[in-house]
C-alpha cells in the first residue's frame, strides 16, 4: 500500500513539474531566437555583447530574444570589422549579410530583423546608410529611404537599394505573417570611377547626371547578390 502511495505521489509530482515547464517555461525555451551570418570573404569571428559566438558564416538557433551588439571581425586583418546593434525576435531567424572592404566606407551590409506585430498584419521597413537611397520593391517604381510599406502580403519579395557612387544591394527575402521585417542597408562606396575622355570639359550639371547614371549601371551589374528565401525563416 505504501509503495502504491509513493508511486502515486511521485507520478503526481512529475505531472506538476511537466505542467510548470510547459506553461511557465522557466528555462525560457520558448524565447529562443536565431541568427544567421552570411559572409563571403573567408572566415570571421562573431561576437554578441563581446561574447564569442563562433566563426562566420554561421547559423545559431539557440539564442535568447532581445537586443544585442553584434561584432564581426574578419580573419583577414586587411578587411574592416563590423559592429551594429541587432534585435533577435523569438521564433525567428535574423539575417546579417556582410561584405567587408579595406575600410568601413568600402564595406556593405544588409540586416534583416523581425518584430512581432500586435495587429497580425505584415509589413516591411527600410533604413539605409547613407540616407535617401533609392529603394525598388518587387520591381516597383523607386522611392527614397527611410520607407515603410504596410500591409505586405506574406511570402517571397525582392528589393534593391542604390545611390550614385555607391554599390547597389539586391536581395530576395521572406515576409512572415504577423511580423514587421526591418531591413537596414549599409551601402559601400564605389571607389572605381569612370574615366573622363581627355580634353573634354562638360558642363557641371550634365556631367553629374551622366556620371550618376553610369555609376548606377556599373554598380548594379557588378554587385548584385541574393539572399535565399530563408532570409526570414522561422526557427523550428
């Protein structure tokens, strides 16, 4: 009889413990968030709040949601490091695409962050550095950043960001239902300028227009890249 009573009490204790774990989530398993670093220049060390996370490129899916300071240090010391604030939303994968150059101005990055909306709508917002970049969304007419598009149909979308004398950014990404996708674009300075024919001296206004057009065409064809459709994927 005592053994049956002890077995009953033990089973009841296990049931209560399981209930507490599922409902109250004391270990915060339900708040896990993911981070993916896309890096094409070899390897780099990744830090979150000065804690070493691993070598890029990487995917880490067991992080706690919240605000962090992300730092990417290329193994190649001739390339510039990258530091930025980033928010990790629970149940989602934030994406950072970093293409380093010899200096900060010659480096580019695109950051995809997600935030849960209370109204269950989906939206996309853009910020760029420098400001007032030309944003094309789903091949639509261009407009200037900062920019908010609301509502946006969930699914795969595409954007490009460009400025005269800067390398263009071109990406595809997923919009999740009930989330805002915040996209922050840092454009790299284009240091390769077109040569002016000897002996010519065009008027300043006309020259600026022609140079801007050529730089946009060159940068668009030379620096087009794509993030696979998992750019805003939900962490399983």
